[in-house]
C-alpha cells in the first residue's frame, strides 16, 4: 500500500484521474489517497510525516523544502500560458478596483501557500506596493510573516490567507476586497456572482513568462531510493492520467468533484485551464530556467540543479551505488484527510 497525498485543487487533475479510473491498480499498485487543502501542508507531510509522494505542488513550495530539508524528485508538470490560465486575481464586485495600484491600502486574500504569497509579492512590488501578511494560516508552519519596510502605510496591502472553500464567502462578506488564487475557489466565486476577474491576460504568464511552469508531482527522495519500482509505476499511471486530461479535459474536471471541497467542487465549467505534461514531455532546460528565475527573485532558498531530480518512467532513479539522502526520524502518521469546508 502506498499513501499518495493530493492538494485539493484543480491543478491535481491527473492524480484524480489516475485514482478514479483505476490507473494505479492497472500498474499493480494499491494506493490510499490523503487530501490536503493546498500543497503546502502536503509537502510538509512528505518531509516530516512519512507521506511518500503527492501532488500537484507549485515549485516554490517544493523547492523551498528541497533546499532546506532534503531533495525531492519531480514527475510530470502543470503549466499555464496566455491562453490557459491557472491563477486569477479576483475583485469583489463593487470594490472599485480597476488597477493593481487600486490595491493600495486594501485587504487582499491569497491562497495560503509559499507560492502564491511569493508571486503576490512580485505582482505588488512591480507597482511599488508593499506586502504585509496579516496572519499566517496554520497549515504553513515553515513560513514567516513579512512586513513591508520603507513603504508608506497607505501603499501597503494587508494580505489575508483564504482557503479555496472560503473564497466566495470572503469576498461576499467584505473580509477581503480581492483574492489571488486558483480553482476551485475561482470558479465558485465567479459562478456565485460575487467576483470579477481582474484584467484580460493571465497574471503569472504575463508577469513571469509564457508558458509558465507552475508545478509538478513530487516524491520523497527516500521513497524513490527505497522503492524505485513503485516510483516508476506511479509515474507511469500519472502519465496516463495526464494523457486523459489532454484528450478530454472536461471529463477530467467532472472526475475532480470527489476530491475537492463539496461546497466548491463543481469544475464542469471551470475557469482554470491547466496545461499538463507527461514525465517525458517535461523540458528540463525550461524547468531549469524557471527554477533559476524563482531563485533569482528570492522566491526559493538558492538555485537547484534540476536535472538529477526530474523523473521519467525510467530516468532520474538512483543507481544502486548512489549515496542515499540523509534520513530523518519520522513519527507515526495517523490517517488524516484534511477538512476543506
């Protein structure tokens, strides 16, 4: 039995498909799925609590722990481009927000992960605005609050963590004036009539380059070293899940409902349109360029040479004589399916 963690977000569609359609079983695997509201606590469970793998995870989250704790392996990928967005800035209807400048002095929600916090900081800084994290979500233990310095208070944005199932309610109540997040919260908020999408171009591809490699499925390097055959079979099942998403994205979105918060799990007309890549379609040079950009922008703790850690079904697995990554003690892990609403 292999426990596979999943982030309950639209970017995890290939994993949902692989499980729902029995693709892991087709490859001789027995798996138990464990859900998390975002990828941040998922990665913490991989690093600290013995979960062997999971996804999908934005690269700033995984690389943050990769450099601080021990390496991860990366398989498949999810990307967005100017025609296929993942991330959206939502504005509360009636908020009067017409530009990024208009966020000055406002309350802005953010999906509580290192990735969305870092990307929001970049977006605000480009307009000379400051970022002030009001309170950290309890799922992000390795983060620190970061207050803006040398920026007038009237140009500082108060940032609040908002989980996907809270998105529509946070906008409706006026708890926040805008939110930077992804599906399923985006589709639910717009469908509920409480939010408009800011701008006519996807935020991250416009800001950081198109196509923008968003994240991937990740493996604990200890698991890959100890059980390489199972790791290969998981990647093979995920590749089939990716191909299903490529061929019939509408069907993949319908399958997601079982894994998403019940209050916002209907993605049949989802606004997010992630682009998924199989393990063999991941361009390592482009991925290296993306991670270098994240490092240069201070979004991760230094550069990572990605080549040794990118997995195909028969690549990037350790040679029997290769040294193992250092093993840390792991506490017993009770079954946990996080509540999302």
